[in-house]
C-alpha cells in the first residue's frame, strides 16, 4: 500500500515537473496591430475602398430598383415581345450587380487582394517578431488571445505529428 502511494506520488511529481518545463507566452495581435501606424493607415484605406465599392454597388442596385418599378408600372401596356425584352434587361442588370459584388467582396475578390497587399506585410512583420522573441526567450508556445486562443508559434521539436504517422504505419 505504501509502495503504491509512493509510486503514485512519484508519477504525479514527474508529470508536474515535465509540465512546468514548457514555457508559454500570451499575446494580443489585435492590440499589437492597432498600435502600428502602417496597419492603422492600411486599415483606414481598406475601409475607404470598401465603402467606395459598396456605394458603386448600391448605385447600380438603385438603378435596377428604378428599372424594376418602371417595368411593373408599364408591363400591362407592353407587348409580349417588349415585356420579354425588359425582363431580359432586368435579368442582365441583376446578374451584373451580383458579379460586381462577387468581384469586389467575394472570396479572393478585389478587397481580399487589397487586404493581402496592404495588411499582410505588417502581419508578417509581427509574426516574425513573435517568432524571434519566442526563440530568444525559449518559449515553447505563443498563444494569441485576440480572436480566442490560437497557437501563433510552437517549437517545432514539440510537434509529434510524424510520430503519430509512424505509429499508424504511414511514412
């Protein structure tokens, strides 16, 4: 009984000592980025571009709305051929607006590309600074608390993915 208690105590102490050897740091990248003037300028420029593009889309949408109201008012007086022509015009205009929205704000659209061009270099500078600090101060993990906890840096020697693949028989 005494032997089991000592063995359990030794295991707990070993686990505690092993756990305490890993070093962690927590940062807030949102806070860091907001303190960098280039980031604030780039973010402001992105907002202006986005507002300009949204206004362009809103103007086209109001033109479409006006065309649609005119069509609704006149549709009973139009011949079948003219009605079909107007419906086609409305359809084309609506598709044009959807395509413009997708081009400007869609996945990998113009706004995404502008964000990559303006903000990514600043984010890369922050990431490189975090990595440099982590290596210099021997941190095993650096966690980012700005958007929920995210691992922003992990010492590669702690990554056991290849060991798991090896255990699974995958090379």
